[in-house]
C-alpha cells in the first residue's frame, strides 16, 4: 500500500479522526442525550459547555447549576451504589488498620434536586482530586466503566479544574480529602499500588520513583510528601483522561512538572502536621485549621497558606450564613478585647465543642464562650474551708460597716444603697397589694418561667399565662400534664420532646409558641407542684420565690451576689458572656422555707447569714431588720453600683428588675411599652430618639390595680351548693373574660362572716390595667345581688399608699406561709372576734384544684385558704358619723394595726398589713335604680357609685 493510503488511515489523519468521531457519536450520543449530557462530548471528550467555557471565573455555584455537571453527579451517584453498600465495611477495615475504634467517614445526605446532584459531583470530584486512596479506587473503577461513564467523569474533572486554585470552598474539599483524613498521610508514602503502577508507567525514571518511595510517613507533610502527592495526582488524572478518550498518551514531563510544583506547596505547610501514632489526631486538628486565601497563586508559585486559631476555624465551620463569618469573628475578637486579663477579667475562651453550635447559630455573638464557674466557695491553697468561710464573712462585715459609715457621713450614694435593704419587704407588700390572693400563683409562674429568659420576658410570659389560664384557655394542657404526672412518666426534656415537638399538649401563647422550655413548669405551678423541694434540685428559683412571698429569709445567691463573693474570694471577675448559674443543689432533708444547699450557693447563703448575725449582734442599723435576705439586697446593689460606676455593665446588661417590670404591669398600652423599650435598648438608636422614646415610656408607667367583690348567694334559710356557686362564678367570668383590660382573676369558693354571721361566699378578685372601666362588672354584681336576694353587695379597689387621700376605708389583709385548712382560719377568726371585727372573707388560692368548676367534681367546699381580708365599711356601722369620717377611719386603722400585729405572731403567718380601699356599697333597695340610667352614669368614673367623701345617711340594710 502507498504511503498516502497508510497516511489516510493513520490515527492522526483527519479522515481517521472523522470516522472515529462519527462512530463515537453514533454509539454514545443517544446514551448521553438520554442521561442528560450534551451530545458534543461523544465527538470531543474535551468539550466544555458554554456556561463554563464563556465564564471568566468559574465558581462552585456555576458548576452545581450547569446541567452537564449535574448529570455527572447523577452518573457518579449511580456508580457509587456498590461503594456505598460496601462503605461501612471498608471504613471499619481502614479504621482497624490505622488504630481507630470508629469509622472515619460519616454517611452523606441523599441528593434529590438537580442542584443536589451538582453538589454531589463537586464534592466527589473534589475528594478525588485530594485523596490518594480515592484516586486509586476511581481510576480502577474507570477502567471497568462504560464509555459514557468515563466521559462523564472526565468532563467532571475538566470542569472542576476550571475552578480558581485555592478558593475557600476548594480549600475545604482539599483538606477533607488530604489533610483531615489520617489515611491520606499514610497513603502518601505507603500506597504500594500507586508506586507499582507509576513504576510501570515511568520505567527507568528512578529519580521520580525514588522520590515517591522516599515519601515516607515518618515526617511532616513537607516537600517530599508534597512532591509524591503531586506526582500521584497527575498520574491518576492522566489515567482517567486516557480511559475517557480525552488523552492519547501519558505525558511524563507533565507529571514531573506537577511534582515539582507540589513540592513547593508542601514546603509551605512545613512541619506543622505530625502524623505518627497518637499525633495523628493532632494532625487532623491542625489540618482543619489550614487556610488558603482567595488571592490564588503568588509570584513565587506558592499558595498563601496559614494555620488559623481553633476559635476562627470553629466559627467558619458552624456559622450557617457564610456571609456573616467575618462579622462573627470580628464580634468575638471585639468582645474578647473588652475583657483583658490585665484589667482583672478571667480569660475568655471560645467554646469549640459541638454543643456551642446552637448558641452561635441562634445569635452569632451570644455567649459562644466557655462558661466559667464562680467557685468562690473553694478555699485558696493552704486555707481550710472553715477559715475560708470566716474570711469571706469578715469581708462582708467590713464592707457593710464602711458603707454605713459613709452613709452616716452624708454620702448620698451610700445612703441610696442602704435604702435597698428593704427591697424584699417592699416587694412583698407591693406584690400582695397588687395581686392579693392571686399573688401565690403569680410568684410561682414567675419562677417557673424564669429559666433562660430576661426579667422583661419573664414578667411578660407570666402575665400572659395568668391571663389565659383565668379564661380557661389551658384546660386541655393542664389535664394532659396531670394525666402524665399520675402515670408516673418523666418530664425531663429528653422524654417530653421528639424532634423538638412536645409529646403531649403544652401551653402556648396566642401565637402558638411555647413559653421557651418553661411551658411544663408553668403548668406545674398551676397544679401547685412547682414548690416541691427535693434533693438534687436547683435552689435559686424556689429560694427567690420564698423571699418574695415571705416564706423564707435565706439569701438568694444570684449573679450579683456571686460576683460580689467571687471578688471577696480574691478571684478575677468573670466576663458576663462567660458567666453561668451559681453552682449548688438542694441537699438531703431540705424543706420549703429552710433550704439546705451545697457548693457555691450553700456557701454564699452561709457567709451572708453569718455576717447578718454578726452585724445584728453589734447593733449595726441598715434601715430594716437585719436578716440574710435584707443583707443580700444591700450586697446586690453595692456590687451593681461598682459595676455601673466602672462601666462594666449597663441598664440592659444589669438584666432588668422585677420592680421595673411591675411599674409597667398595668400600662394601658403594653404593646407600645414593648416597642419603646426595644428602641431604647438598641445599640444603634440615635441618642435623641432614645431620649424621646424614654420620655414617652415614662408617661406609660402604671402599676396594676386590684379589685374585689363582696358577694354571696347565701340566705338565712339557704346555703348555696357547689353547683350554685359555680353558676354565680360563671356569671362574673362572662364579664371579666371579655374585658381585655382585665389581666387575671379568680372567683373561687370561700367562707367568712357578714355582720357576725357565718357566710359562704365567693372570693372574687381581679387584677386590671390602668384603663379598666368597672361599669360592666359593677352592673353584673348588682344583677347577682338582686337575683340572689342579697341585702347588699360591694365593690372595692385597693388604693396604693402613694395615692391615698385620707378618705379611703381602712382594712387588713393577712397572708399565710402556705395553704391552710379551716382549723387555722378559726384561729385568725377568734382574734378578729375578740377585737369586735365581725366581717371577713377568706382569701383563696387560684390553682387548678381551687376553681369552682373543678370543685363541683371533687366535692370540695372551699378553695385553698391563703389568707384573710376584712375592711371597715361605714354603711354597716350604725354609729358612724359622716362628719367625723376621717377621725373614724384613723381610729379603725389603729385598731386594725394592733390586730394584725397580734395575728402576725401566729406561726404560719407570713405577712399582715393595713390596706386602704376605695369601696362602693349597693343596697337591696337601690338595685333597680342602679341598674337603670344611674349605673351608666356612675360607672363611667373609675370608681362606681357613691364617692368616699359623699355624705352617708342611714340606709335600709335589708332584713
């Protein structure tokens, strides 16, 4: 044959190439089209589709959205089925070889969408690029693969190569494939298969062969390993190209060139990553912290590589919104710079455990640091526990004496701090005046919803729960909780939630959201289970609740007390971002009102009690009875003052206060109050806007008001049944539940006396906002009085001390330490009778079991008794002279004070106070008139009916 003929059919001739291309197209194009790839690959394996070829800078997003690359992912996923099926066994084998107890890899998520398959291809080819073992496996697989599979894989490699070298996303795949996989360290020098295959290919090129053979596992990932890696990488890539038809022959010069470049890259890593024995884990950790900049290759040919801190690596790993990574890193560094050790702060360290992921993801800069225990109970080295306790006690005594001396010398700030010694006493009085018999439930719910909330949110949740509970919104959830409790089932978080959803009905707000994790605890409070004390339970909430209700005077060791005691122990201040709860649990034989606690909490209670006893013995006057809770309040404000003076905290940072929340409790526009407080608390709000908002906010301050009704269905010849009591209560409920200005209320079975005669009644109390209008409930009260043929009914409002005019009717309210039975009530009644006080009502609790509809079922005749209420009503006093009303009121006020002092001596009484009432009485003969036009007019005023200064005349009191 002629040379022309031979040349025509030469593999390099245009004719031969065109015939081969036609053959390939005929056989491959239909398959590629069916799979979703461009048929051009059947003609030219090196074809690059326009979306990638026309792009100056190919990114991950470009690749994963390119339809051919997505098809590569589908084909690879199908090919990997056998590998996935065998993965677990292979991982176990590899782990055993390398001395690990668990497989290294974790199952990947299943791709579903086109983009998912694009990402699958991106990850798999990226892993191929940077993992020797994977390269070997895939190369052998390609040798056995179908032509369309080889083409797909080869295109995937070529498309991946269009990515900029050393991008951040690429870096993640690089170190996933190479540095963070211990098997790769061993594979770099010990892959016999690779060495043998490469030896066959390069023949006598002993320089390269020796280079790879010398890439042992004894050193770091330096130049030698880098060269070996580069050589093996290029070998496998060329092999894939040959199998796919994209290459015609092996290019040894290209392999050598790549090995030289990779050696340079390996040199940058230097000896940073040890890989022998137990150091492998450390190597993995360091490898995960290697960072490569987006700037790509520099003039020297070396990639700019640095090892970042564990903290920075952790943030980059877990922050979901990658656009915020720098913002979070800057925020963390800024926070750390605010708390220098040289300034007396404890060292801040970022929490790099997986448990901190939720914290960072929820709020990128909220408490991502390791928490530091207060540990003030631990004595310094060489100091006994007893001496340590004595030392701290003496420090407290010293500070209070100095504060007292400063106050006596006229220091206004010291005087202000000392005035807060009566904080608990003031709050107790305020609580009872504002919430009365509803106060026990209020405090319990407040405590139950306090965990992991601000004081502001805590108070808001409490009000919302009480409001909805009063209206019967939670009956289903309460029954579900009670049923689970009766069955003895667990209420631990791991048992009551599945996939973050509750396994039984839980109370929610109107928007359907749980009250954080506190919904179950709030129901426990409603069922009167929250006060249960037992060994191992955290004491702070129960202790604080006991302080507020007057059940205990033991000091509550809160954050401010803990900060103070840590200082006195000679320890550095803990940055607020690293503070945790005060350690300590209830111990054996603990009981409500006398908690026995351990660790820091118990130590703190002990030193404060000891200091209080010493100061009291020495006659140091701090302005109130020197009990542990009073002393703790002084230390609380003393430490808070120091932090404020030094700029270590702010109003927001102080965490809020219960008395501040109470000052807005009765605001007529709570939504606006919340908006204004949000404006004021935002860091970026302009100062002038803050001032305007504060001015408006101040104008909206208003505490809650409390009303009660004097009403009974009893007649001399008839005592109402439980059903009749429930029907009467339902009538009041109908009005109160539909009034948005009513916060919470109760109408429960009670007993008492009316003008010396025993009487079954309802204890109707309701707490309202400042814009409450009593018109409707007053009308309903008169309707009930008429319906039940009552001689009289009345409505009263508690008047705060700062709003009295001298015309209010005096009365008394007594509260018990715990719920009492009627035997205890008889003791109180005996004292009242001895002082000629012939009328009173038992104050009742408002738990689920106290409600009238529940007692219809249980048969109980009276709700839990928590106190007694009485008042002087001149309309019932035949000797009353309206002209001398003020003098009479003062006389009765003094009498009541003496009576309350005597009653307070009873064991089991926590509080007894004189209270002022604004009261309106309606008599039987006036019902029809009051239900006519007069009621409409009178009730428009905040107080209905006759004003307190109106002249009183004899009125028909009925028979």
